[in-house]
C-alpha cells in the first residue's frame, strides 16, 4: 500500500497510522534520478508485506515542512516510523536486497 502524503496530511497519514502499522516514509522529488530508481523498489518491497507496512511518499518540493521536520540533507531519504517514532532510516538509492532487509526489520515478530 502506497500513499502520497502532504504537509497537511502527514500527521494523520503517517504519525497516527504508525500507531497501528509501521510506515516507511520516502522523501523524494520529481527531478531526482536516484529517487526514480528507488521508488519502484520501495513500492514492490512494501507491497510484498501484504499491508503489514505502509509506504508514504512525500514530494519534498511540494511539502517543505515535512522535509524540514526530518532535517533532510539529501534525497531520496527514507525513514521508518513505528508507534510515532523514527526507528531507522537511510539516504540514497539502495539495492532491492538492502531495502527488503530494511522493511522486513519493521514486520511484527511472532511474539
């Protein structure tokens, strides 16, 4: 599941939602080449969780408040939020295996 998030919807779509399910926040821009490489990988890997993780995409050019809140220095910047807190992050395009490991670490364990 992938949603486009704005400054206005960030609280509801990301922070509030992260109380129920981990949210991967992808900060990107239309002009960013590495973002276009990473985007489909994130969508595929998060999609493979069957709704256990949600992907929230934020266009940094259109939503400066979110990128300021995360103190983004470079994009793509990816953050994982669970229970309202950032639990991990990475910057730059990553191979699918790394992205899969990042996302799988968010899945609830059997305990």
